[in-house]
C-alpha cells in the first residue's frame, strides 16, 4: 500500500540515519500504528457487542441463533486469559432511559401501594413532570452521560453515601460471616463447577476493585471523601484497646501465613496497657460525622496523633483481635448467631475502625468475619474477596496437625510496632451516640433447611423471586398491608456501574399474596409473579430501572435550582422492606454442590427505615438458605429476634 514509504518521506532528514535505518524506523512506526488501530477497533467492536442484552430475556435453555452468533463474536474479540481490568475500556456506558418510560414504570410500581385517590394524585404529578420539567432535566442528564463514564455512580457515591452526616455504623456499613458448620482443616479434592456460558463470557466492571485495599473514608463537616493510596505493606491491628502496625513484607517478600500467625501472637502476648484515650478512640468513626470531622481537625492534624492516624488510614485494611467467642455454639445456637451478627455489625462501637474499606474481625475461638464501609463498593465486590479468602484458606493453604498455619517462621522478623497517641478522652459523645444506635438494633440470623433452590427450580420458579414473594407475604401477614420493597440489583454490565433498585412489590405479587391468603389455588398467579419479578430484575440490570434515573433527575433539578413536587415525593418514600441477595461462587475454587459447608453463611446490614426491616439472604447449595434480618427495638411494629419462627412462612408455599 506504500504506507511505509509515505511515512519515510515525512521523517526528518538526518545525516546520521541511513536509508536502510529510515526504512526500519518507518516500518516500526507503521507496525505500532497498525497494532494500536487493531486494538482500538477490537475494543470498539467488543463495546458494541456488550451493548446487546437481549440474551438476558431469552428463555433458559433456548438460546436464539442471534445470541449464539453474539456469544461466538464476544469470545473472538475478548481474547484469552484476560486480566482484572482488561475489559474496562470495552464496557458500554449505562444508557439514560426515556423519561416517559421511567415515569410509566414508576406508576406501575406504586399502583398496588396506593388508594385510588392517592394514585390519581400521583399520576397527575407524574404527568405534569413528564410534560414540562422532566424533558429539561433529561437534556442536562444526557449531556452529562456524553462525557461521564457513568451518569449515576459519582452522584450516587457523593449524595447517598459521602454527604450523609449520621453514623455509618449500622446505617451504612455491612458485615460478612464465615461458614456456620464445623469442618475439617484437611482440604478436600478440588473439583470446580463450570458455570453457565454467560458467567464465563460476559465481563463485569471491575472499577470498584481498585479501592478495595489502602482505602479509608475521611470525615468532613459537609461531606466525607474517600482516600485511596497506591499500595501499602502493612495492616493496622487493634487488640485490647491498643493499636499496632503489622508489616506484611520482609525484605520485599510477603510474610508466610505461619509468620503472620506468629506476629499476631506477639500482639496477643503484649501485656502493655492502652494509653490515655486510646482504648475507645475508634468510637469517633462510629458516631455522627460532624463531631468526628471537628475532632480530626483539632486533635489529629499535627504530631504523633497525625502520624498514628495516617498509619491506620493508609493501612491495607484493619484487623480487630476480639477477646469474645462467637459463632453457632452453646445451648441456644440461634441466639449465638444473633450475637455473632451484631458483633460484626457494630462490636463494642469502639473496637472497629468503621472508616476503613473493610475490617477483619478475628475472635478468640478462631471464628472470623468482616465489616465493610459501603461508599467505595457494593457487597458483591467484598463478597468476591471474602469467598476467595475462605476457599483459599481451606483448599490451598491449610493447617498442620497441631492447627497452626503451614510454613516456617523467620526469627529475625521485627515485632509489630505499637502506635502512640497524645489525646484526651473527649469522645464520650460519639460513643454514647454509637452505643444507643447499636443497642437499638434487633438482629436475627437463621438457616432454612426444609428445602432450597433445587426444589424451587423444579416448580419452574426463580429462587430469588420465590424468596421475595415469601418476604412480602411475611410482611403482609405481619402488618396487613403491602409496602415499598427494595431489592438491590447490580449494573456492572456497564462501565463503573453499581446498583439499581428492583421494586419487587408488584401488581402480580400482590395478586398472588391476596389469593393465597384467600385460600385460593394460585399456581398460575405464583408463576406470573415470578416472571414479573425476573423481568423487573433484568430491566434493572440492563439500565432500564426506575430509581437511579429519577435520583439523577432530582440532582439535576437541585443544581438548576428548580423544584419538582413529583421528584421530591418519590425520593422521600420510605423503604420499609430493604432486601439483598448475597452472590455465591463468583470464583470457581471448589465444588459448591458437594461441599456446601465451605460456603460463607452470608452477611447483613441494618434497617434502612426506622420502622422497617433489612433482609439479606444467601442461597447455599441446593437445600439451604440463610437469612439475616434486622430491625429496631424502638419500633413496636417490627419484630425479628422475638419471633424466630419466621421460617414458618416459607415451607407451605412451594406446593401452591
């Protein structure tokens, strides 16, 4: 094509370059440009391919020819052995739905929750918004979508998380447990399950993984910020009111598990008492954000306090060595699980550092768990990490016959460094606020073993839809009414996507529950409700949800200084039932079907509304489901721990 010759003609004339050298340079430049062009073309093609979501709406096991061709093309353009961030530049941007579509879906979602007069009034507000202010706000939102990686995520992080001035403990942070059952420390033979075709073909956004380590939430008087450092070679450890710096590297090599165990034992054996004000210092991160921001500026901006605080905030993560024993144990295993959950959610309110991206809690009897800050990432990302940790510990690292980690210890390792402080114990207000919040939380964790997803699938019902219907039925029987129900759905099919709300209380689910309560045979209604829920979930995953779009329109209205009665009312509606499913086996490190005892029993979070419930659930294998239910003692209408027969609502429904 003569391109190399064309490039050679435009090279600067130099006596030091012979004609042969100029030809070589031209060929190298041509090859480089060709390589970058091919990469760019492949990424753009892959981006267009990944914008196709029709496969999600096809019936399971009946893949269309179009989807088959699409799968083949995605595999061709994806390449082999991708790295964590290989597909970030190829993921499509999250689309902005049409205002009329979002308004229509919203009105459909609230129809079963309102009286005819209330619905007529809301329809009038929605119609007025759609025909006037909505189009103006939509124009600005589409303008943002042209330059932003994601039109939702930055505003969601700032306004939903970082600008909140109430405590993040209980209200925002969440926790994760280990497996409940006791198991051998001898690894079983690894036999990984092969997931479905789409789980191995469709890439998910990995942007949230960037801030997993070396990250902390820093308080401010008006808004918090998330600070992330490139790397860190140590973790911060808390034990009996003292803070330590534990280096994880020695001579540029990572410490072995046995060496880490030895270093932790040194901390456990350290008899030194906490310094004045040190023991309950962590309560600052558990209370209201404004007092913490002021205290940080006053007491931690200079000297030894700043150095010690920097050490905690720049650590890879935070570790608490807790002197309590937790897990399923004692004469009342159910009550012990409740205590385990509450301990992970808030502890003593001062023995966790709630601002860190996540804190690992290690109990005296060997049980562990974690508490995660919510602004930097959502639960599936942390669950992915936790699943990898638990599987690697059981199947790859292991323990010796004496119960110690395998490996040798370098006797020359320096001892963990004790952090020093020079502060006055002026944190009683933060501790009092945090303690009152923690005491108000009512928590119940229970395992449902009568049946699981295997039996539910035999009835041609989605397990997630089934659980959502059961939760709505339980709420209806408890309150005699339906409520606005929140289920978290991921939007990580898009670049920098986070979550979308699935409004799972629908006309179809209400019709099924009313028929069931009326003693009718309602298999058809059950399937209709299940199909509706699946469609709602799929629309949310593919960017056609309701709440994130309306939220962003509301933010635009605030920037423009205009009021919308419709948006204001929509965003003030309380979520009395907030739910989330914990994903399982995001990494195929072991055979989940044959070894369900190695699956984490999930995690949970506090209630979103003062008079509502927070429900997290995890479907474990074919025959077990775990539920984490939270509410508040201060609300007389809610009940979680006091009624441990919640599972009675589940068993009869599979036969309907």
